[in-house]
């Protein structure tokens, strides 16, 4: 069989250890581990991960990366309704965590690690709530409640500096349909929420990305107006004092998943901008949004966690009630260089 020398005229260098700063395309043989390795570049590639143990939609998510995430709460149509479940992902499989104290859906999560996070707001079987629960890495406990009860908003930032944007109110029992979308913005200090600068517009199903409550980007969603509702394709940025315009997004990604713990490096995933479900992905660089690679399974009502270079999305629904439509799908996102083992001996 021809070797690389014969095919390309190149030798693979032998090294006792991996190079400190390999470049994309570099290949070497590690004589200590007896493995051939190479440096590759992932341009926003999605790959299939381990499925969640329970298939739900409208779950909250938070965490550090594609290898470290939490999913919490959710909803299963016609099979018990709201759920108080919680699971943790290690990059391969999901493991059950202790259950949450409240059984709700349409909650949103914030937290940059799997040892400190929170989920906020949501819906019971009868009403919209402002309930907040905090996760300390081993158990759930009650946190300070939102000043305005709501669902279908979004929150991001670390546990002790999170912001909550948008959302809607649903009358008791859902009578009369959805209430107006809120323009209220609230900031969390680890124990209580404070209402701060009002959003330029209210929206349901927005996505939030931020380093903290005073450095947060919000985009997309659905705005309720008369005589017709419309999907939002603008972004707004909060600097701790006021909201200003950000780059326009190509699709609203309503009820999609946010990934990215920064207002200048974000990934908006899937959602329902009008069709039953979407697989579209867009990335933000602090100025403009660009189309990325689609996820493999289009859906909305999914959770997300991680950064703009290492993220994971999970659960969701495609809205098709004629087939199994609450999913346990997990998809991992890679962007940037990584070292891979090509072969071993």
C-alpha cells in the first residue's frame, strides 16, 4: 500500500509529545502514545450527541460547553404535561439530576457552568409564574422571583448577574389566549430581580446572549400588533444603561435556542419563524449576523448551552401531532481548531 510519502511526497514527523501550538492541517506521530494525530478546523459543524433520557419540549438550558450542560423542566403533550426533571450532559450521555421543586414549562435558563445556574418564569397548568430556581451543582433551591410573571421570554448571563427579556402573560387556564408581549427588562443579582431599562419593543420567543445583565444582546421573536403579528428580525443591545440597535438577523428564530455567553459572539439556533419548524442557524460577531450550518433536526422549543465555539442544543418539537413530536435529540456544535487522533497502533 502506498504511504503518505509516496502519495504526497511528505513525511509525517515523529514527536515524543504533541506540539504546543499546532496549525490546522498539521499531522504528526506521537511516539509516546503510538498514535497519529492531526489538527483540524471546524467551521461551525454540528454532530449528533447522546439523546436525553426524557423527550420534552420547552425545557430550560445552561452550561459551559458541548461537553457540560444542564436541561431542566419541560413539557410532554398528552403524557403527563409539565415536567420537573433535570439532566446533566458530559459530552457523551445525559444523567438524571435531582428533580426541581416546581413542575412548570416554558422556562429559560442562565448560567455559564453546570455548578451554578438558574431557571426563571414559566407556566403551570393554570397560570403564568415568576418562579425562579437555582442549581448549585447538586440540588435545586428557590431563588428570588421575577417581579413580572411571564413565559416565552429569555434569560442569559451567570447565575449572579442574569438578565430576563421579553415574554408574555397567559391568563389563568389559557382563557382568551396569549397576553401582550412585555417590554420589561429585569436584572438578577443572585438573590433578587430589579426592573431596569425598558426594551424598545416587546416580543415573545426572543433569544438572549450576554456576559452579564448589563452586557446583553436580545434578538428575534414574535411581536404582537394589530391587525397582524409579525416576526422580529432586529437585535437590540443593553450596556447597563440603555438599549441600542444591533445587527439585523435574517430569521426571527422564535422559540429557538441561544448558544454563546457573549453579546458579541452568539449562535441563534432553529426555532419557528412561521413554518412548523426550522433548522436554520446564524452566528453573530458583534456587528452582523451570518448564516451558519443548519442543525440536523429542525425543531423549536429546544434548549441550548455553551459558547459560540462549543455549544449543544437539545430536546424540542416539530409541532407535528401526527407523529412522535417531543424529541430527545442532542446536537453538538464545534467552531475552531481541534486536535484529533487519526489512528493508533
